C-alpha cells in the first residue's frame, strides 16, 4: 500500500535530497507543490495538503537516482 508522508516528513525528504544532489530543482519542486495545492483547493475531491506534498516530492526519485548514477562513475 502506498503511504503519503506527512508534510514535515516530505520537507525532511526534500532537504535530504537537496544535500545529496544540490541544484535549482528544489525551487522547481516548491513551485509545483504550490501550484498543485492551488489546483486542489478548487477541486472538491482533492486534498490541498496531499497535493502540496506530492508536488513537493514529484522529482525526488529522479534526483536521487541521478545522484546514485553519478556516484557509480
């Protein structure tokens, strides 16, 4: 079963990913999170906090994968 992390855990995860792979993608993730939250506020069946969390973490896997690939070189 997929579990959505709490907002504080998601922020922790993002900060850890930024430490592992610095770059301007953090700002992109914050913008996507904010946009997802605003969209969810206008759709009754979406939870704005969940949308924000998912927007915040949407790139985290690719950023960690990129870091892992670079470490293999």
